[in-house]
């Protein structure tokens, strides 16, 4: 998998995740389970870890209960993909980091999730998820908290970055720009 394939993979995952979230609001159990299986098929849980798709809602609701649930729930948005970075990693060889937004209108333009992906038996898979640490100080450094999957203490040497869209918050935008600049400096001449 190269950087362009990684961008495609992250978009495929975000599409599947959004379709699952929408199915949780409007679709019967069998359709929700099908959507969950698609999202889950893009994830990998190495031994000793858990990497799982969120449930969205409990199964077993009647059509009336589902209609009421749907009427009262907010509509999730597809997460925005801001940047994909490629790293050389001692454990995973090539590791890709995808910086994404939240799925709510209030968080659609800011960082909320950081996913790591790698090839597992020749197939791209999500192996880790981090959540942004909320800081209430101006110019606070962007920090991430492990949520599930493999703990990535150090992603390794930054090889390249594909900048897609700047996040809206200044400290996040600065972090985004720093990654892009560092990747450009690390780029090997052709």
C-alpha cells in the first residue's frame, strides 16, 4: 500500500463508518448488522487488543421503537479526512496515520480521531484509534489519547504526508502544517 492507496482506504473506512451510523438510525437489525460487518471487515485486532466498530444502537427494536429513536436522534455526518501521513515503523514496517474530524456538525471541521492503518496479510486494515485530548488553552499542543487497538508509542520516521484539508482550529492547523512541512523536508529526491 502506498500513500495514495492509504488515502483511498481511509475514505473507504469513513464511508463504511458513516453508512453504519446512518443504518443505526433508520434501518432494521439485519441491515445494521450488515453495515457493521462491512466496517468491522476493515479493522484488525492483533492478539491482546480490541479494535471494534461502535454498535450505534442495541439490536431488537420494533419498527415503532426504531422510528421513535430515529426521530429523536441527531444525524451523524461523514467524518472529514484532513491528512494521511506515512511512517516507517519498526513493528509494522509501513504505518499510515489518518487524521479525521468528528461526526457531529459541531466537530466536522476539527480533529477528533486519529486512526492508524497498516497492511495485514496484504490487506489494508485499521489497527488503532486515538481520540483528541481536549485542551482549553490557546496554543495548546495537539495531543491524542489511545482508545482502542494497538498502542502506537512512536509511529516512526515520517516519510510522506498527503494534505487534504486544514482543520479549523489554530493549534490543529499549526500541527497539520508542521506535519506537512516535516514530510516535505523528509522526502527523498527522485
